[in-house]
């Protein structure tokens, strides 16, 4: 069972300085962001860190992204990186400061280490839930959703996209939701007209979104 990532403070704060100096030059207090993060995690038990506990940390790192550049994904992480590398104007959650700092890290109150499924207010889950909500609420213009058509349940209401980001998208801010269904050598199992992606389209329609879908 994995515990807190070794040297997590040095990694996270170092990433913060890299981000604010080289990746996206900006003025943020990296040490203060870490202090607020640490306070949220250490002052609660490992199963009781809520999204509200991260309020001050997120308050210390506000960001605004230009419209038309938002890329959401579900079960397509490796492909998403390739896609974003080719189409460099896209922004993903991992391109935000919080995403860049905490990507692939694990943390707890440093005394116990529960699985995500073991508790509702898991410290890692709560941070990503709030980060995902913030990212989706910012989305505007034409947005892109990347889904894996080579698996069943390409769209799931249990995923971070299906359970948090989708409900946080604002039809008053988003002009078009462009769904792109990609497949690998295993061939397609789901498409714009088949499987769980049809459920996604129905949800978008019911909320008044304009949408396109290509597979």
C-alpha cells in the first residue's frame, strides 16, 4: 500500500516555482500555497478532509483561462497528453497550477493511509474534486471532450468527469461541447451513436448544451 509520496513538499513547491517561473510566468506565493495545503491535510484525519478544507489553498492560486481552449478527458489520459501535445492551444486540468503541482502525488495526514474507496472525504479525492469543479466552471466558448471508444462505459457517471466536471459546466458560458471519440487497435466498442456516449449526449441535450460528436 502506497503512503504519502516521499519528499512531497520539495516536489510540490519545486513544481510551483517551475510553473510560475518557466511554464506559465505568474505571481504566486508558492510557500503560502504549501502552508495552506499542509494546514488542510494535517489538521484533519485522513478520512475527513473535505473540499471546503482546501478553500484557503485554492484562494491563494486563482487562475483564469482563455475561452475555446478547454480539454476534458475520461479514461484517455495517455492519449490526452498526445492530443494536447499536437494541438498545443488546448488546456487541461494538469496545465493549471494546482494540477501541475499535485499531479501523481499521494498525501494523507502522514499517520494513516486509506484507499480512495475507503472514505468519502479522502484528502486526495477532495482536492481533485474541487480542482475539477473549478476548471469546469471556468470553461467557456467551444470545449472538447476526449473519450475512449475502445472500451465499454467510455462515459461513466462515477468518473471525475461524469460526477463533477459535467455537472459544473455552464450552458450559458459554453457555446459548443465537441465530443471526440478515439479508438485504438482493439477497434471500437462505443461510438457517438452507441453505448454510454449516447447517455452523455442525452445529458448535454437535457441541460441545453449545443454539441457535436465525431468518432
